[in-house]
C-alpha cells in the first residue's frame, strides 16, 4: 500500500513545454495501443474498427493515468467525459475513467512549499499551531490540507496547483485535438463555442476569490436550514490561488451505499430538492456534480457542501424551458414533450424531421419511467439501454448532430450527475411529486 501510495506523488507539470510534452506522450501511448490491439484482432481473423481499437481498457488506463498526472483543465475535462458519457461507454472503460473522479496525484512537499511561499510569504508555517503537509484530498485544480490555527480553529486549505490557471486554454485545445485525431469527436461537429465556454468556466473555477464569494453566498442562502452545512471562509489565509475555510468533518457521500434504504432515500431526496431550488428559486447553480463535493454527517444527518468554483447563474429562460418539459412530462403529453425539447434546444430540427419515430420512442421510455407506480428507483437502469439504442441509431445520421445551448449543458450536467449519484446509492425517491411542486 505504501509503495502504491507513493506513486501518487508526482510533480505537476507547470510549464507550457512540459504539459505539451505530456500530451505528446499520451498521444503516442494511445497510438501504440491502437496498433497493438489492431494486430491482435487481425491475428484472430477479425476486421478491426478504429473505435474498437481506441476504446480499450489499456488506452483508458493510459488516459486516466496521464490526466491524473497533468491535473488542471485536462483532468477536469476527463472527469466531465467520465460522468456525462458513463452510460454510453462499456462498463470496464467507464470504471477506469471513473478513477478521474477520485483523488488526483498530489504535489511533492517541495512543490507545495514553493506555492505557499509565493502566496503567503516565507515563514508561513509559524502562523499555524499545526499544518499537515499530506493532503486530505487531491482534485483536478488543487489539493486540500488540514491545519490548526493558533487559536485552535480547525481549517481546510485548498491550494491550487502551479501552472494550472495559465494552462487552461492550451489544455482544452489539446484535449479537443486528441479527441478529433482519435475520431471519437467527429470533425463535422462544430464545438468551438462549447470549447470557449469550457475555457471560461475553468478560468472561473481557478479563481479562488470568486469561489470564496460564491461559497459565502450559498452559506447565506442556506443559513438556518437543518439539511446542509456550508463552510465559512477564513480571509487571512485566502488568496486568488489559496482558499481557506472551516474544516467540517464528514464521510464521503458514496460511503452511504451500505446505509439503510431509508437513509439513502432521504439523503438523495435532499440533494434533488436542492437542485430544484437552485434551478427554480435561487437562480444560481453549483454545476459540478462530482460526488466529492458532498460529505455526510451520519450523527446529524446533514450534508456538507463543498467546492463552489463551478457556480453560475441560471438564465430564467433555461429554468422556464425545464418547467415546460416537466409540465409536459407530468401531463404524459408526448407531443408537448417533443415540442418543449425542440424549443429548449435539447434536440435539433433534424431529429424531428428525420427520426420522429425513434425520438417518440425515447420520449415514451422516459414517460413510462416517470409515471411508474411508486417512487423512482434510481438503481434500476434497465431503461437506459433502450434510450442508448435509439440514440445511437439516430446518431448515425449527421443531420441529427446538434449541440444544445451551452448554459443548458451545464445545468443538465448537474441534473445528470445527481441522477448518477442516486443510481450509485440505489435510492428510491418520489421525484414526480417533488417536480410537481415547482411546476404547479
């Protein structure tokens, strides 16, 4: 265990040249994996397809390892792919890429010291009663340390990796190039606008002063409520690249998989209720659904909310589009769902013009699940296969290719990620009645 753990300590490539070299090694490793897999398939008398040679466990392992080493925007995009496309990937590949949602590699102590010397000035260690140099968590943009202030206050300190902020634009472009060259991202699909928005979002996430303001805004919105805890910022140790806050004890939300069914249901219900409030009441949403952003206190039953870097305003028009979709679904009105999905931009006109029957079948699957008697069983994913089959069949037609409005994509990412968490906990929640409160 110790040897394996030490391998998780790797210096963050902070210069443009070092990061570009890492992408080059990744591309070379994937290409070598493609050639090896192609040779194996030919030896078995098969006629290999490029996608089959790319989507191998070996290549997924290379991708996960290299992105964990790079951290920053490269790893963040890998996390997005693993969460957003999880149901569309073969299970073994989804499992490997899911590692990107767990801990990243951590900085060696010398690199950590250099970063904090720059942010706090030399001699900063003397400002603490205790500072643990070993992080309690390591994510895509920064790692978190536990410390004790001179007055005994326990705090958590998020330290941004060096070079991450400066490399965002190049990382996004390099990941997009890898996807293009591999053929996993069709050349015909125009994603320039989406890439620019991804860069903007990631720049915001790397601005810890902005995140601190968002965290305190959520703390105020949820003040006095029994279900949630939001940490308080510690201004004297916070900068644009370091964010200090109260340390609040809690266990990973995924540890609830072994909890009683009622407890899993109650926790999932609270998270769904918060998402609905963000969408329809607050007008602002923390759009990163990473499971690590939730901690659970079994003794108090409260959820600790963490990481507000991906918080963004929700356009009222987007909220209204979701309201219309929910209303149509609750009314079991297939035609109204189709019209609302088209108006919102979930699908393009090409889907309705060329594949109305397939799209209607997808709507029917969703409506059947939505109106199944009793609470919605997130653990039952059988319906996903039907949606995947119809969706893949439509995707063969380039006329159906369409990118929804970017603002909606970020909201939908949070909604989809919340459903994924519900599935992980095998929760059963009456989502239909919860939605009805906001629609009616």
